[in-house]
């Protein structure tokens, strides 16, 4: 017996699942050859996918890996869209620690206004008065 499973166009599903803002952007990714379905490269936006398929594609600066759980019937709110897939994307590597925005110094650099007044006061006392 050959059971036919329910399927949907891959570009439409990516749009339903809110991975892309427009269906056209999803279709562009697929037609550019950047999508893999079950580790096979797909080049047509009309490729049919169903529940259980694993999709691998770039999104932003990371690679997303998701398993299709449901096909969906519309592009709904985010919680509804997140119920359509299981995210298998590995956690991003921690970024190297950035330098602190402000480095605290004990001394050196430009003196503050208060410190400058104190220095001027010290200089005024230390200069010899030669009677001019």
C-alpha cells in the first residue's frame, strides 16, 4: 500500500513558520541552493515537504537545523509558528569577551578639574616669590 502523506511547498512552510518575513525571501533562499531537506540540496521553492523532514539552512549569521512537526494552515502568531517545528540548531559558541567600555585607571591620563585645581594650588605655593 502506498500511503500519501500530507505535504506543503517548502517556501510556504518557511514563511508559515516565521523563519522569513516574506514568502519571496524564502523562495529566494531555496532557489539559491541554500536549503537542504534531509541532507539533500533543494533548488526549487515548490519542493514538497512533510512532517518528519529535517531542514538545514542559513539564517542571519548562523545555520538553522529544524525538524518539521506540522504543516500549518496559515501564518499565525509566533507561538503557533513555533509549534510547527523542533529546533535542533546547536547553541551558538560564546563570543570572546569584549573589552570593558570604560577602563578604570588609578592614575595617569588627563586630570579632573578638581585634581587640576589642587595641582595649580601646589604649584602656586612652590614657586619662589622673586619680588616682581
